[in-house]
C-alpha cells in the first residue's frame, strides 16, 4: 500500500518567472515547460522579478529540467488508466512508427451522469472516439488536447522562436486560437509527421454539469476552425510542390473537422428560418438525411446509448445554435483584426453557472417563431413545412426544459436584463497601475511604514 500511494511530485508555474511568456492561455503553459526541458537552471532576482537562466561554470543549479524522448500532456479534468503510457509508448516504439508524432486515446465520458445535459453532452463526445479511429485510417487525425503522448523531436521541428519585449519565447504549440491542438496537428503534418488514435478507451474526462459551463466549453470549441483552415490550404499547396500530395480522404476529413461547426450552424439557422413550400421541402430532401441519422443512431447504440437519443441530440444542437454561431463569428472577427482572444476555462463550481442572457433567450425565440410558422403554414395548407416547424418547436421546448430548465432560463434572462442598467466604473489606468504596484511592493518588501517605525533610533 505504501509503495502504491507513494510518489514524488514537482510543479512548475511559469508566471512566477519574468523570463517566461505572459500570454494567458494553456498553450504557453506547455511551451514554457517544454522550452526548458534539458536545461539546468538558476533562479536570479532582478529588478523585473525572478528570471530563469542556464547555470554557468562552477554554479550549482536550483533545479534541473530533465529531457525526455516523449512528453505526456493531461488536462486538469481528465484521468488516465494506469497502463496509458506503457501501451502508447510501446506502440510508438514499434517498427514503422518512427514518424508518429502524437498518439492518443480521445477521452471518453464518465458513466452514470446525474443530469440530462451531462448525459447527452457525453454521448456526443463518446461518438467522437469512434469517428477519430476512422480519421486515423485516412491519416487525418487531429490532436484533441485533453491527453496525448508526444514525441519531443516532432515538437522541435515545429518550434518557432520569437520575442516578447526582452523575453525570448519558444513556441512549439501555436496559441493563435483557443483550440491550439488543432493548429499544431496541421503544423506537424507539414513536416511529414503523423498522428494516431489508439483504439482503446484509456482516458476519461468530466463533462460540464450545467448549461452555463457547457456554454463556455462549446463556445471555445467553435472558435478557431475557420482561422486554421486557411493555413491548411497553404500547407496543401506547399506539400503539392514537394511532391507529397494530400489525399482526397485526408483533405475532406480535415476540412470537415475544421469547418463543420460553421457551415452546420449557418445551415441549421437557415432551415429554421426560411419559409419552405411544398416544392422545396420534398420527401426526397427529407430522405437524403436518413443515412446520417441512421449511422448516428448505430454509433449511439454501440456506445451504450439509446437509438432515440438522436432526437435529444438534435434538440441539444438547436439549444447550442447561438453558442456555435458566436464562436464562428468570433473566428471571423479574429481573422479580420488579427488578434488573440483569452483562453476561457470551463467553470468548476458546486452550484449552477449562470448563462449569458443571449444564449437562453434564443431558444425561446426559436420556439415562438416555430409556433408562428406552424400556425401560418397550417392555415395555408403547407403541410410539409408545418410538420417541420411543429417538430422543431416541440423538440426545442423539451431541450430547453431538460437541459437548461424553465426557471433557470428565466433567472438568467432577468439577470442579463438587469446588468444592462449598471455600467461598471473603470478607474484610470495610472491609478490602477499605482495600486497594483503598491500591492506588489507590499508582497515582496513588506509594509515600508512598519519597517521604518520598527527601526531603533
């Protein structure tokens, strides 16, 4: 028992040191640590704060960052089975896998979720586990970020050295978007590296327990794909000039992975809003969608869910429509302004996370609009569109009640409305800087007034 539960641990916090990047995102946490691997470091006090530098001859290091052939990354809300590293590193060491840069098992959800929204969100992620196996077959795997074993030599190939003021920053994983793992997958493909999904469930991750925290997660997932797709097209052109063409299967799967949230969100909005007549909404159009729903229901059944969950997922996607559109529009804004956005972590709280008013108001708008369309089309005997609008109204109302809650949605709308009447007072930047400096001085040097009073005359 002592041997099992005894372990040596060590942590590294980059923002304690003035010589590491100040960017507020997860990518720079990884970059700062990976950039120091293989170095013996000395902590030095300077006027700017504590910096890290390589030890000089005759100096003893404060700590040694050991180098390794592989790097294991793991999110804070994820867990690995005990043989995760053993099996994945063994696979990397097999002949023929010398150019495999990343091997992973896309995380699965914990069984027995207590809320409906956790269960349906878990179903969508469990299906992704199967989809990623097919992407590996076509060499179109994407690093999904929650956990992975990465070859250090591959990271060295995609490393970019830049400066932030007086700091020299090594960037292995780009932080242009908040889905930094997706962009890194494209970079690795340019240098001839491959990514692999191991066909076992060896990692598990928590699912957001309420709609408010789910909004933060899914808005982050919806952001950045459109920015990365342009880079992918440039890499496709570069690989063509090198004589290493991207195959059609890889091209189609990668484009779908990066852009599907954008076009599916705009397409769903169009289907909900456009007044179809009998000629446009023919039975053949409806039948064209059956293979997709049949395949999804089969995947749900294989993952231990019900086939009827496809209707619950449909309502789930309608409720999240505004969230996905928000992330897509944010990507377009980033592309036009060439700016970064801060990394928003999924809230971990015991009680409910409040949702922005817009995201709980729009499901009500969709319900009311669908009811109006149903009534108008019934009067005009446009039965095809009437049935479609009525179905959307019922499914959306059920999803609103099950995933958000009627009373919770009213609360969030009222809170959002009240906040519009209160404008926060921003203090001048010089005053804010002065207060920040005084707190820093008090923390590092103590209260000068107390020091002066305690000195003997």
